[in-house]
C-alpha cells in the first residue's frame, strides 16, 4: 500500500502542476495512470481485512508521494 500510494500521490501532484501550467498531454497521461491505479487499490482494499499496517501504508504513502511529486514535477515542468 505504501509504494502504491507513493506512486498515486506523486502522479496527482504532478497532475495538479500540469493542469496549472496548461500541459494537456501530461495532464491526460497522469490522470489516466492515477485513475487506473486507484481502481486496483480500491479493489484490493475491498477484498482485504482492515489492518493498521494497511492504514499506515496508505496514509504515509500519500504524504511521501506528494512530496516526491513536487520534487519530480520541478524537472518535468
């Protein structure tokens, strides 16, 4: 969950910056990848037992992913 959330939040942060700068291609690509990954994350969560490890991985992965997204987007945009 942690790794998937890092990727998801990195993508959504890059997407926000792409939208703000009017970059159609990067916006479309990052939206598609983000939505696809979210589909599989929701599917996995629905089939699994609730554990504190999943919650921590999901939440902390979001924080790390957003910070990484800011860093990566500075090179892309």
